[in-house]
């Protein structure tokens, strides 16, 4: 089984970090993974994307022609990569930055998430000598319905 995904958006939106976290989660599940970043020289504010592949077999190429999942953080990302989604693929859209009346392909599943305004869950990690309790942000990743949850804390990657 091979799952191919592209995360795309502006530099500074965390698309490369998201891809890296997902690749790390795949490795923790014992899968073969590939993370292939692509970004402009301007970094923050320029375009950025990464290809992530998950497989139970060896991965021969970083190229992804028909992807299963597209995480698009802005409209230019959708413009560039929507045609690469296979029929029945999943399109995750940052509805904070994409117009609500935008039209999408009929043969893909679209899920809109307000990622810009989402708040991270915090996990307590203990009290420090001053009596203040320290907290760390955490992400929970689940690659398939029958896989275990993988918790990744800020600073692990």
C-alpha cells in the first residue's frame, strides 16, 4: 500500500514542518517514508510544498503524479495541485484563507478546516521551581483507521 500526499502553502505556514511530522509518524509505525521539500528562495511568504509518501514497500521515486491527499493552506496551492489528486482523493483546505464559494472538483472529497484560528491543545509536563506549571503543545497523528495514535510534542522534531 502506498499513500502519496502533498502539503502546500506559503512559506511560514508550517507546510514543511507538517510534512516532517507526518513522515516521523509513519516511521514510528514502521512504514517506509519519503519527505521531499520544495520552496522558493524567499522562504517566509514565498511558495512552499512537500511531498510525503508512506508505504509498506520500498519507495523508488520522490515524484508523485497522482496523489491521495492534498493539504492546501491557500488558494494558489489548490490551483497548482488540485489536478494532481486522484479521483476519490482527499483535499484538506485551509478555509481561513480560501474563499468560501470556491468551486472544487466533483470527484474528490473536500474537508474545510480553519487552521489559521485553531488553537493548539496543551499538555502539562510538571511544575518548575517557581511553582508555575510548564506546558507543551502536542499534535496527535493517525495515519489509518486501524493504526495507533502517535503523539508528537513541540520540540521533538
